[in-house]
């Protein structure tokens, strides 16, 4: 293996990096990608700076170890974005919004249209066309009050 790196120099790191990234496509998990990126960076560095094979291996190891915490930090920051907060709780995202009643609230039950969906609402009797504010969400039922 060492002979390969000595014979082909930086090209061997570039090929190893591309192979690792290609393997990521076959076995997704975003782990081989970072090892491939570390190999590519090692190849680029060894092309720019003359390094012994020992220094190249150490560079690859350091870049590989550094890639994991960086990826975890990026993934954690990305997963806490507000757009995913209501992913499986769509009704909770409606609390505080104001809608127009499609059907009047009679005997405590009516409907509103939210985009392309009709939602069942509960609240005080109110005529159709009135503006109401969602104050509580419980599954597919919304509790409203006058806007």
C-alpha cells in the first residue's frame, strides 16, 4: 500500500478519496464521504507541499478525525431549524394564526379552510365569514376565539 502512495504520489490520495465518496453512494450514511473528503484534501496538500508518506498518513488521520466533530456540529445546527419543529404536529403550527370561517360555528362546531385543507374548529357560535384566531390545537381539531 505504501508503495502505491510512493509511486503515484498525490494522485493515489485523490483516487482513494473519489472511491470512498463513490462507496458512500452505495452505502449511504455520510461517514465515508468525510473520509473521502479527508483523502482528497490530503492529496491536494501533498501536491502543493512535498510531504513524506508518514506525514501524509498523519494528515489524513487528523483531517478524518476533524471531519467527524465538524459534521456532527453542522448536522445538529441543521436539524434544529424551525422549519422542522412542526413536522409531525402540523396543527400546532396553526396556533396564533387568524382564519376566516368557511362554515359557521353552530353548537360549538364549525370549519375553516387552511390552504387546501378543511379543519374542524370548536368555539363560541360565530357566523360564516368571520375572522377567528386559533388558540389551541388538539390533533385534527382546532379551538378558536374571535379575532
